[in-house]
């Protein structure tokens, strides 16, 4: 055997060969053809030449088989492998031509291969007339990459991949592999020669925890039934439509016997009708991308294309989303492009270098969270994240993305002390690459998925987050109003006797309410880490706690802005959210909790059906103060207006004092009806109010020519409408 061939053989045996295709498979050497296969667990290997099976010679004890002849076998080469008394007929992996196109590789390197999830990972395809699995992975600093799995004894010598030039992309087509087969990538770093075993960044399924291998995912044949929903979504005017989101953690919404979470299909049968009955327009799912630790709530993602198998298969999740759409409920996915965990089997130092992250921890690590920050300036990394977003929107018909921790992406000094961060090229604190990524993301979502939404969880005063890119904005559809949430909860936690000293916390939000397309959130973050549940934040005795919560709900649902509530808020969940346990649905055996649920349902329905409560959520024309100055009595009153000239009067009393003959100015003379009163006995209140109806008096009050005398119940909110 020539020295060159010997050197290549040693590289194969030592799993160091950078280009195994140069040695294995079929080659012409001089006037003869040479076929080589490295099959260390085979006892005998035969090659099909024309119509006959010809034995290959075992030329090395480690398992290299070789055939030489004047007549070329058909390509790709057919072989028989005999082992432990079994004979398998298959096609030689190293006889296939490259499978990825140059155009795919070019677009990936450019950062514009939006559907790169169809290029990378493990996909069941047909290649050169043979069905098998195409593997592809990006590892530019690797000396060698192999596919390892339960089909090759997890031996990195057997299936080394083909590198595609300088792209850093490695590919391999392996015939006859089936869905559910476990696999990983074994990577040998070029500089350190360290060997890493990594799960597939593009994997669509994973084995059950605590295992970390990816699974070959079957090509889905799911038949969607939501075309009517998608057509309607594409034409909808979401700016002026109701958006009332029920935020759900799939694993702890409701549990069954043995404290087991419901499956996706069981949720379709239970969660969907519940959300529809309650009047929610959307369900927002906390991350259901694969993650190793329950306690991360899904926010430490390791599988950006993988449906967590805790609750079922990818098709099961599609069934749940389809059921939502058929019930006219949209689905928002909580999506985490801001950081990823350090697990050594996942993305961290993927090819032995800081590939997806930054090398310098001053820009590459979140100290608070113990996670790594994506390198948004790298085309391939940006492409990976864009493709993840595209995947959920296209393949799972998701209606929008709630983008987590946007503030941490925008600022280089986020949660860092002086000297612990690096400025941008202009000396500023803005992460210019992250800004460009977010703009690219929003452009693609709104361009390719009409009616789909992007919602930023952004907690600072960064300007124009939800304004179009062509006007200098980031391009998000909406932004969570964290300032309103913090002010409102801080205010309501005060004892009523002290609230008059904090009145501005109720009114300050109107100074900036229309600077963004705001969502008013009472999210999961407000009911964990010692913060207590919403009912637990309320001051006073039991009656006052429930009255305060009904009042808080009325304030949220009548204030300008779209809405979001975390599961359990609507039943006055008594304890903090526990990710490993069900909500306390047994509380609905008690009238006070039933009253809260009724309050939530009726407020949701009013928000849904009254144009004046949602048409102009984002526009100043939809809101007028009647009186924002009555701090001594802790009362606010305002008008909400709709595009159809309808209006509603909102009056909120934040003290436990009954106010009789309380006068408010109103925009129009005539009869008025109290259509909602959070103090109604039906909700668990004292039943004080204006059920007999109201008639204006020709007395000017609060810059209006007409006024009403109303009974304002204690710790209660009213919705009053004009009778036409």
C-alpha cells in the first residue's frame, strides 16, 4: 500500500481525516477502480459489481475493506454487510455525490437562507434515487465532524462528514436510517484537537430527558384545517382589533392524576374551549422549544427548532394550534433569541470555539442569568435565529412571536458595571448588530407572514420599538408596557388610606401611552420569586383583597392598550406560580374565586365586543380624561372612544368608601346604563351601584356641558354607556 494511502488510512482509523470522501468510496487509481469502506463492526463486506456480489478484502484489522477491479461498479455502490449472523444490504454512504446546493451554501453564508431548517439538521430525503437521511451542520473550526448515533455504536470513526469548501458546512447522506433514530455530531477541533459531542442545533425532536441526543424526525403529513383563520389573519386590521392574551405555561396550566402534565392534544380538548369561553383572543405559550430544565420555564432553550417532547410530538403541537385557530384563537410563541445556556452538549463553544457566542465575556455572557449572548454580527448566527422564527411561523402556523428580553439585546451595558462591557465602534452602549438583527427579523415576519405579530418585552425607554423601520423604529408590532405594569402594581399594593399620596402613579402613564403600540401585561414574572400572586399583592382583609383585584382587572381591561394576563390571574390563584404543579383549580369551589373568574370573563367580553374599548387602543383620540385630579378620594374617570363614534364612561374608586351622588361630566345628554360594575353581587361584591339607569342633568361639569350623579361603590370600577 502506498505511503499516501497509508497516511490516509491512519487518519481514518484515528478519526482525524478532514476529507474522508477522498479515501473512502469508489475511486480510480491508474487503470483500476478501488472501493473502500471502513466498517469496524462488520465480519464480511461484499460489493455488487454488475450483477454479482464480490467479496471485499479486509486489508486492515481495524475494519478497512477494499475491492479493486477493472470494471467499475454502479454508483452509488451497493454493498452487503454481514455481522453477528445478519446480512444487511445497503448503499455505501461514501459513494454519493454532494447533496447541498452551492446556492444554499451561498445564501447561508450571506445570512439570507430564511428556511435553512430545510437545509441543516437531519432530513429524510431521496438522493440519487435512494431514501435516507441528509445531515448538515455548520462547524467552520472543525478538523473533522462525524455523525454518531445508535446506528453506528456512537463511533466517530464510522461516519465522518464531507466539508463543503470554505463555508464551514459539513454534510453527509446516510441511506436507510429511520425516524426516531438517535444521533449527535462528534466534532474534532482544528486547533486544540479536542473532541466534542454535540446535539444538532437544527434538530426538530430530542430524546426524553435526561438524554440529550437529537432524534431523526419523520416528515410531517399533518393536514391543517385552519385556512379560513389564516386568510382572515392576513386581511385583519390588528391595530384596531381586540387583542386579549392568555399567557400559559403548558406544563402547569392543569395536571392530571399523578401530577402529570396534559399533552398537547389534551390541551386542545381542555385549554382551547376554556380560553374561548373566557373571551381571550390569543393564547401566548411560554417557550415550548426544547429545554433541559423545567425551572428555566423554557427560557434556556437548547433546541431552537425542537418541540419539547414533555407534552407530545410536533404533530401533536400542530393539532393544538390548529384547534386554537378553529376556535378563532391566535397563538403567540414566547421566543428567546437573546441568550442561550452553557450546557456543553448544546450550542456553547459548538465547534470548540465561540461560534454562536462571543469569545469575550464582556459582550458574550449574561452574568445575571449564567447564559451566553448570540453573536448577532455573524451572518450564519443571524441566519440561524431568523430561520428559527421562520420555522415556527411557517411550519406551525404560529400567529406571532413575543420576543423575550429585548432590552438585554439592545444595550451592551445591560446589567453590567463600568468596565465590564465593551462599547460599539462609535463608543456607544447600543448593540448595533442586535439592532440590525431585530430590524431584519421584523421585516421578514411582516413581509412573509401577513397578519403575524412581533411583540417586544422591552423594559426601557428605547424609542420607537413598535414603529416602522422606515420611520426609524425597530419594526415590532407591539411592546409590553412595563412602566404601566410596575406603576399600577406599586399603586394597588398601597393601603387605600395612603393611595391619595401616590395618585400620579395611576395617571402618569397617559403621558407616554401612545408613544408605542403598548400591551398592558400582568405576566408570569409578576407572580414568582417571592412577589406573590396578584390576589396576594392586594391589601386589606379578605373582602378588600378580592374587591381590589376586581378593581385592578377593571382598570387593566378599560385602559388604552392591548391586554395580557398570566394563567391563574383570572381565578385569583392564591399562591405563587409553581412550574411543577397545576393551578389551584379547586379554588373555584369558593364563591369569591368564582366571582373573580366571572369578573374576568365579563370584562373580556366587554373588551371584545365594545369597539370603544379596543378600536383606538394605540391612538390618543380613543381616550379623554373626565377627572384625573381627584386624588383626595382616589377616584379617576375617563372616556374611551371607538372608530364608530361609540364611547364608554369608566369610573374607578380606589378607596373602600361608598361615594353617593358623585358627579361626573359626560360628553352627551340622555340616558345612560351601567353595563359593568365590579361590586355586583354576581362577582362577590356588595351590590351597590346604578342598576336603575342614569339620566343626564344640564349641569356643566369637568369641561362637559352635561353630567351624571352616580353611586360609586367602594373599591370598584364601573363601565357606563349611553343609550341610543
